[in-house]
C-alpha cells in the first residue's frame, strides 16, 4: 500500500467525524432557524421627512465631519422595499454613502391601499418624485440633487429627468434599469396582449397582489428557490451563510402590490408598446425624450442579471443626451450588484469614485 493511499485511509475517520458534527450542527441550527426571526434590517439612523399615501421619504443622519454639497435622493423600485440598500452594519449601501460624506435621502414605498388603486404613472413621476425633491432641497439647503434610481426606480428617474430636464437634477445614476421592455422576454411573454387581459384583471382586483408579481419573478428561474433551500440545509451549520440567506430571502419575497392603474400603464405602454424605447412615451401630457437629459449619467448593469437582461438595459446611455455619460458592467446579478460582498468590492467604490467629483 502506497504512502498516499495510507494517508487517505487515515483521514477517513476525521472526515466522518467532521460530517457527523456538521449534521448535528445542521439539526440544531435548523431548529433555531424555524424558531427565531431573521436579523433586523434597515437600521441606519434616519428621520422620516414625509409620508403621503404609498410614498415615504427618509433622511439618513450624516456622520462624516465633512459633507458633500450635493445631496442624494435614492428612488427605490415600486415592487421592493428599500432595506435592500440598508441591510446590516457593514453591508449597508446607505451606511457606506454617509460614511463617505454624502447626504442621503431615500424615496421608499409601502403597499398602496385599496383606495389607491387609481394611482397612475404620472402620480409617481409628476407628483411623488418632485415632492421628494422639494423636501430634499428644503432639508439640505441646496438646489442641486443627485438622483439614484434602482431597477424600476431608475425608469421613474429617467422619466422625471426627461420631463424636468431643466430642473434640479445634478447627476443621474441608474442601477440595472430597463429601457427596452421587449427584451425582458419572460415578462413580455407573460403580458402578451393576445392572452393577457390587463383591463379585466385591473377592473376586477384593483391593485396587483404581490403573490402574482412574486410568481412572475420566480418564473425567471423556476428551480432557484428549491435549489437555494437545499443549499441552505447543506450550509445550515454556518451562521454567516444562514444570516446572509435570511436577509436576501426576506427581501426577495417581500414584494409590494402595485396600484392597478399604474400596472395597467406599465403593461400597455411599456411591455406592449415599448414607448420609452420608441420615443413615443408621454406622462400626464408631457412628452418623454431621453435625449433632453444633459446631466452626468452613470448606468451600472450586472453581467448576470436575470431580471433586467443587458439587452433591455443597454440603450440607456445611447438614448440620454449627456456628454458626460458612462455605462459600467460589473460581475453579479440583479441584487448582488447593489448589496452583499460583491457590491461592497465592485459597485460601491465605483459609485463613490464617480460621484465624488460631481457632488461638490
């Protein structure tokens, strides 16, 4: 018997013992997992500046000795809650920004009530965002505002920036923002006008239930939830893995309902007629022309984004009229681009570098 073979055989008892210990740990941790709540999220100190219907405006308390002149307004996607950008200490995008000296505000959303089913696209673009901009200006004492829009928050920010192109936006940052909705293949097929009666749906149920929206996301990767749960069990012994899993899984399933009229507009004007990409979109009688956006624009896209594929996002930089504009593709997916260890190493430093000289 060779020395290598003998060494391998000698290691077997240790391997067996290790697997037994991990199995025991999985069982103990499994009981703890189901009997305890997940980590508290969104704890960076903040003040609530305004609450109106589904709109919530937060101001995070500055901590740096020197603050950049231009404040930041983050516009969250209307399907998701903003705590993905403020997970836990050390993994919070918001915490990173305020530590780097930025004055940070966030436009976050809560579920629209049944009586808010009539909220339209123009309510978000012509009312909610301008209202928040005014509060940011008043609170900061500055006229200029940097807007950062995540996913569909980026779409709303582009619409706002086009209509108010001579307004207060100093810089515009879009994160994984779609512009060609026909390239969001599964969503487009799901909403195919030949089979999807959006008028009947909205008229019957009012606001779109979060279960329907979550199902459409899960259809993009139909086995991912089962796979992730198997991986969770295999790594149940790891406190760090379980903590990370609970944070991201909670956010991924914490889907907000959408106002019925807003959803009707999204379906008809974006998924059916692709009006932003075709240049035929209007909001409340205001024509949308992205070429009128002249401020510095940064668009960060994810290399492995299954929700907003690159083909649906790649035209943003081409369509805006800015001379100072940049697209950056980073490793990661739709969520890991902005949150978690991947974002900490890639997106956050890039954004800080890009914003620093444009925020004074």
